[in-house]
C-alpha cells in the first residue's frame, strides 16, 4: 500500500511524464513543418508516444498499489523554436529534469522503506540514463554541425538509428 505522500509524489511524476509527452508532440509538429526535418519530426512523435507509455506505467502501478492515479491537467507546451539546436537543448534539459525527479522519488522510497516502489522505479532510472545519453549525443552532433547544410541533412537522415525503444 502506498503512503499518502508517495501517492502524491508518484502522481506528480505522472504529470511530468504527460507534460514531456506533450512537449515532444509540439516539437514533432514544429519539426514537421520545417523543410528537411521529416525524420526529426518522426523521432519526436515516437518520443512523445514513449513518454505516454511512461505515464501509463506509473498510473497502473499507483492503482495496483492501492492508490488512485489522477489524470493530470496540462498546460500548452512551447510550440515554436528559434532553431533546431534550441529545440534539442530543451530536449536535454527536459530529460535532466525528469532524471532529477526520478532520483527524488527513489530517495523518498528508500526513506519510507517502500521497497516495492523502489524496485518499480529502477526501470525509470535505467530509462533516464538512456534518454539523457541520446539527448546529449544529439546535442553534441548539432554543436559540431553548426550551420553546415549537408551536416544537417545527415543529422536528419540518421536520427532514427540513434533511437532505442523503451
Ligand atoms: Fe524521458 O521521461 Fe519518461 O521517464
């Protein structure tokens, strides 16, 4: 059985995963109307789906443990970006924020001796290592590419191969 405080903290994480899904959907849509970024768009459409799965997984766990998973209210995310580089910087920042939040939850589970939740959260810990790594690699590539058009062409062409299913 989840404590009240753990239930609330997990529901906050539900909201964060839903907000990430929303944010990535906005990134996908923006990328889709830019010339030559079709695969970047696809990348974020898939990323958005993945975050929704992260949200659902949490909701099912909360209910399974005797809590009540709440469907969150979401704000409209940022819809447009100054540049591709800017958008990917936001992507990395977002993932770092999620990682910090997961770490807080892990810490709380240990303090409460809630080992079931602690065990459940390990999946998210591994997932975040992977997501942060992908976001960092893509940011590094964009840094190298700068304004080089053929570099950007290759970046878009190859982006899907950097994606791991999770
Ligand atoms: Fe990438 O955020 Fe979910 O866990």
